[in-house]
C-alpha cells in the first residue's frame, strides 16, 4: 500500500566550493528560478547567505533552501537531481540534505 499523505520537506543544497561555482550559478539562475516558480510543490525557496552577510561582510551566496511538499523523500531527491544547479555542478551533491519538516508555528502557505 502506498502512502498518499503529503509532507513538507526542508532541503539544504550547499554550493560546491570549487572555483567558478558562483559564475555557474549566475549563468543558469534564470532557468533554475523559472522552474522553481512554476512548480506548485515548491512552497518556499531561496538562496542562503554566508553568516558574514548580516554583519557587514561580503554578501556571499552559499547554497539554496527549499520547503517542498511531497509524499516521499525520494520524490524530493529526484526533483533536486533534475534541477539545473544539480546538473551543472552548482550544488555540492555530496552535501545535499533533505529532511521531513513538521510545521508547528506559522504557515508554509505562501500568499
């Protein structure tokens, strides 16, 4: 019996630290953003910044974060593996983290 219960998953996709990653990110960013915006299962998404970004340091992109609705973790992984950031090596594939998220306060609905 398969589960049809929908869950929210949080995804942390850190950028690869290799030289040239930022340039790769910028080259395919529009394609990445268009795909995410058109996907109704993506509840929230955006780039993550380095801690120094809030203390006056360089505003550096260090990865991507998503809240995604799905029935299984494997669905989320497949979605990430189809993303242009995955395919072009922007994200560090060995550090991709996907965890079930249990909303307690607030909402995951984007107005």
